[in-house]
């Protein structure tokens, strides 16, 4: 959107922001969501890199294929513990988990700057 168009819309009362502003999330809540999304993406990438199906990963962690699908979609009903367990069972290392979190934080800091 051009800055002209944005200015015209703001003059008409429109407001611009992100989902965190709209939902009234604190910085900590937004960070938690960002970390969960980064870890969920890591699970999927690790699973695919090691050629593991969702069904096989589910068996490895004692869960169901549908739960793995929800996990990879960052469903809020999936616990962070289960996401981490799945990441490790999918072949991710502790270093990769840390890098996923750090990479997400760096992207967020760049977006704010």
C-alpha cells in the first residue's frame, strides 16, 4: 500500500497495526507465540529432512497423526513440552532448537528496527 493511500485511510479513521496490537498481547505473550511457531516449523522441517511421516512421528511420541498435524500448524492446544518432544524425536538437536528460537528473535528485532 502506498503511503498516500495509507494517509487517506487514516484520515477517514482507519487504523493500522499488527495482530499483537489488535489482540492486545503483551510483549511476553507475543514472544511466546513466536517461539511456539518457530519450534513447530522446526518439527516439520526436521521430520521432512529425516523422511519421517506424521504417523511415524506420532508413534515415536505416543500420540496421533492428527496431533502432529495440529502441532505443525502451531495449534494453541498443543503443549510446548509436546512440541519439544516431537522436535527431538524428529531428529532436531538442542542446538537446532536454540537456533530456531534465536533466528526468530533476530527476525523480530529486525522487523521492529
